[in-house]
C-alpha cells in the first residue's frame, strides 16, 4: 500500500458512500442528498495542520459536498482496489463524529 502525506494544512479523507436505501427498505432519491454534508474517514493529516489536536487518522468527519480535490491512489498489486480520496484544507472539516463515552 502506498503512503500519502498531505502538506500545507491539508488532510486526506476517504469519502464514505452514501446510503441509497433506508433500513426500512425505502429508496432515497439523489436530490435528497444534494445539500447534505458528506462523511469520510481521515487517512492522514499534515504536520502543520491546526486540527491535529481535534482529529486523528481513523476519525469520521463531515465536510461539504464540494470540498477538496479528488485523487485516485492506484493499487500496487493485482487484486487490490484503487482508492478514491479527497485532499482538502483542514478548515473545510465541518464536524467530527465520535461515539459517546
């Protein structure tokens, strides 16, 4: 697996796919998700980032649908999948989702 390190107060986020169906079996129309923030998992954080104390790799965050720059990390070995990631400024993170303790 390749290692990617962001620079200049940026973070790498792996977006989570949106649910298209509710637990009750109803399909969610695409228009319902247009304004909703997107969830993703932090992969890496720049050393100079202001959010280092607030989020860690592995945390789930919310961000605007149009945040960041999309990149594809091509798989090293046959059988592995390419990874679609976002490189975004740390101030584009809207919220952190954590479990209650």
